[in-house]
C-alpha cells in the first residue's frame, strides 16, 4: 500500500510542477505585438513601399505603406526588433500575371521619391525598436 500511496502523491506533484513550468514558459515568451505608425523621410511621408520588422525570434513580418505614409505590421514577437523600409520606384516594378506573362507597369504613385538604400535591409538600416505585447505605435523617421 505504501508504494501505491507514494506514487499517487508523486503524480499530482509532477502534474503541478509541469503546469507551473508551462505557465513560466508561456510568460517568458512574452507574446506578440502589432505595430503601426507612419514612415517619413526628412519630414515627408513616404507614400509607397513596405516596412519589414524582424522580431527577436528571427522571423520577419511586413506591412505595406499607404500613400499617407501609414503602415501596420501584425504578430511581431515582443522584445528588441530590427526594422527595414523599402520604397522602390513604382514605375520600375513589372507586374506578372498568373500565367507568367508580363503586364502593364505598376501605376504611378503621386509624390513618390527615393529613400537611401541603407534602409532596405535590417542589417544596414540601423533601425531598432522595442516591441511590447499588444498595440505599438512606432513612427519611423528616416534621415
């Protein structure tokens, strides 16, 4: 009877310890955050392109830049994140159909202007931000 009782006592302790460990792991991960804001270069809204945010997990997520410079990137792991901004000349983008045939060039984006190439990659942009759980407002000011 002692062996049955002692294994019964050990089993709940293991379960409680296991649940506690899972809770700590879940809390340690910190969750995810959504990031939105406005991209500007020398005080002017960047009217076209993408914002790429690489979270501390190494996974990059991106969002499109609207004509007013606003963007949203969802599901970024919390913690320190590296950011890149791409804004290629819309006229240089060649659209391709499902069948692989080239289509008309991308339409003009009024007010588009080039930004420095250094911002295209997270390794060279120099842009880092801290992402918190939930909603984050981060205005990206390029110089």
